[in-house]
């Protein structure tokens, strides 16, 4: 009887202790949870270059011719446009203050060469032919555009979607020419050819939007659209009294739209 009791106790011990341990050892281990995905961080300084396409449209333009004896003016409305390649450099700083939102500041300088021109009569006659009263040639070329802008961005994975706005400047060269070699300009009876040249740095504002993506390592690529409005520009010249003291002017509003691709290198300090 005693041996039967001891055997029963031993079997119970094995069933309660050893067997569960063996069964637990045979069960597959659960894999640890994966680490959280790293948050994309855009904070830091960057520099880069860009290239794209530009459209200039001078709106609300008016040309004017003023003549002596009797003095009167002949204003004519104008609207000109031009296209050009544009390319330049940019640099700035991003501060990603949450996992999704970013503030930044950026400055850029872009070379460009849109040029517009027009011709008109002084007062009467064909626009580009001298029938005795002369005609006017007017031309304009933009050499460069620059801006300092703030940026507000939203981060999604490795992409940054942003809006941007700030101050803008541009260098504009203008030429006004009076071609009056047959019978003078308008009421002036002295044949002449007079030219006025001007170089202006116009200022205004710029706004736009874009998307930027992390490419490899510290490099990012972007595509953006910017609209520049450099305000009104008025150029005027007056001929010397020896040829009749006539005058010409061109007043217009300077506007540009650009689409451009860019490549930036980020300094991860």
C-alpha cells in the first residue's frame, strides 16, 4: 500500500511540475514587437540649385507721347508677355517643431532673360513706320529675380508639402527710342532719333507652393511654383529743346510666374 501511495504522489508531482515545463518549452516563442518607425526630421540648414521656366506678363501698361506746340499727349494701353529659362541658387533653414509641422526661411537668386518690346506711332500713322511724324520703339529685359521668403510645411513620410511667401526684387533694363528721321516727332519739325536707357531694381512680393522629397543621404529634390509681383515701373525720357522737347514714357506692372525643379543638400548638425 505504501509503495502505491508514493507512486501516486510522484506521478502527481511529475504531472504538476515537470510536464507543464516540458509543454511550455515546446511552445514557440513570441517575436518582440517591431521598433516604431523613425520620424523624418527636416530640421537644419540647406543649400542647393534650381532650374525652370518663367513667364512674364506686364499688365495694365500704358505708353505715352507728349509733344510741343500745341502740347498734348497720346496715351495708348499696352499688354506684353515673354518667356524665358531661369536658373539659380537657394539656401535656408528648416525647423520641424512637431512630427508633422515645419517652419522655415529661404533666400534665392535666379538669372533669367525674358524680353518684351513694342512699337507705336507718336500720335498718328502706322505703329512701326515713319510717315513724317515718327514712331516709338520700347523694349524691356529682366536680368534676375531674388527673394527672401518664409515657409510653412506639412511633413508626410519622406515628403514635405509647403506654402511660401515673402519679399522679392528684380533688375529690369528698359530702352525707349523715338525714331523721327523723316519730318520730326509729332509737331516737332526737326528730324531726330532719340534714345533713353534705364536700369531699375524693382521690389515687391512673391508667393507660391511646392513639394520636396528626401532622395538619398542628405539630398532632397523639389518642385515649386512662384508668382512674383514687382509693382509698377514707369520710365520717361524728354528730348532736348534742340529737337523739340517731346517726351515718351512707359508705365506698367511687372508680374512673373515660374515653375522650377531644385536639388538641395542638407547639413544635419
